[in-house]
């Protein structure tokens, strides 16, 4: 999001200059522009900032102000109205996105909505908390949040770039590999098998409290065993090496032996320690490797049908096939399942 202060031709004054000794801190208006994805927009499209498509209002609160010139805390001199929570409601998404208090299609990206809001900030170095909500009046569920410090200048154009971190509600982990056919979702306590030391890549997705898919930037930080990059999980029979890609929200696991079994402790936390969010999502599952089947292995499945033509069960026969001058087929070490 960006914010611009509507100033005239007057020369800019350093924020906080001349403020102190009990003098009331002056204010400056700032127009914030918010961009967020339409429900019909592709989830794969990268947005400059994360704000949920369920957003109904956005709030801003100034929690501290310092003199820009010398760093003196002047928050005590900030008027109460500027310390209170300010918010803007977005009644609909069919207005003029360039008019404060209205939303409409983003002229620069048809897949996004664009909204503008007018806030008043104390002149100085302001610590602000911004939140997006799924109901009017800064009520309901917090969809995203961040805390940052911006310098507000009187009579001069301000431009702020702020990323709101998503307030994750549901974490889903999936993979496409191992012994399972196609894609599958990993459940808590599940055993995910793989052949030998071949790696498996897992993808992680999140939805917010309004059920909307969260996109980067602003997605949670993934960790395994406390590491957000790479490392090793100690197992039995071998270990599991992992690598995490935060930008794609994926991680790769690779066993070190053909008979490794290890518990993978996956967690997701807010991407920035100072963003005001406090969620922690976790999922533990077992990653287990086994020997690969030889090229000579063959299996056939048969139904068991009774005299009335009803299927009563089935068997799987296992064989070892040898091809050559004289082809042979013999029962596998475990001949039948």
C-alpha cells in the first residue's frame, strides 16, 4: 500500500521540528491506497501487498510519536483524536478507486480491487498499527496486520510502503509423490512413505479467518524443528534432510537411508516478529523410507467370486520374473497378499 500526503507548494517542514515543551503535536492528512485480489482473480498472480478479498474495513492506530529531529518522545502531546483507532469502511467494490472511502477495479490490474482511505497522522516519527477486518467498523475477524514506523511530514508528499501480514487460520500440507498415487493431503500423525532416498516436495497453503486463500507477500514463515531454511531431522535407521523455500511455500524431504523413519515437526508462525500477530500452526507426521522394488518384480490382482457370482474378496500374487533365453516366473519371497 502507498500513502501520499496532499501538500501545497509550501516548503516541507521536518516532522517534529519545534514540537516539545508541552506544545500540541500537529497533524497531516495521508491518503492510503490499498490493493487486494478479486475473488475471480488467479491465486497464482503476485500482488504487491497482501490484503484479503474479504476485507470490509481497515483500521489505523498511532501508538507512539517521536520528534524526527532528535528522537524525543512527544506522544504525550499528541491529541487524543489522533491516538484513537481510525478506520474506513468499504461499502461496495463498484466505486471510483481514486476517491477516498471508495473501492473499484484497479486500473493497473484487472484482477485486483483498489481502495483509498484518508487518515490523519501526527507530524513526526509515528509507530502505527494497521489491520484489515472482515466486518465494518474495524470489527469481526482480523484478516491481516502489521506494525511499523513511518515519518509524517507536514506540507510535503508522504509515501509509505507497508505489507500487512496474513492472520492464518487453516494450514494445509500436500504432496504429489511417494507410494500414493496423485496428490494427497497430509494429516496429523500420518505416515508418508517414500522409496529409498528419493526426495518428496510438499506444498503448504493457508486460508485466513474468512476462508480466503493467503498469497505472498504476507504469508506465514514455515519452520521445521525451529529452522526456517534447512537442516536435518534425526530419525531411526537414518535421518531426514530438509530444505524450505519460503517464497514458494514448499519444503523438500530426503531420507538418508532406505529404512529411515522420522517425525517431521512442521510449524508456521507470523513472518515478522513485530507485526502484532500471535498465531502458531503445527503439523507433525512421520516420514518413512523403504527399499525400492526390483525391476523383476510383478504383481497381479484377482477377485474371489463365489458360486452366486458375488465378489467376496481378493488376492494379490507377487512374482519374480526372469527374462532371457529361458523366461521364468517364480513366487516372490512374500508370494501372496
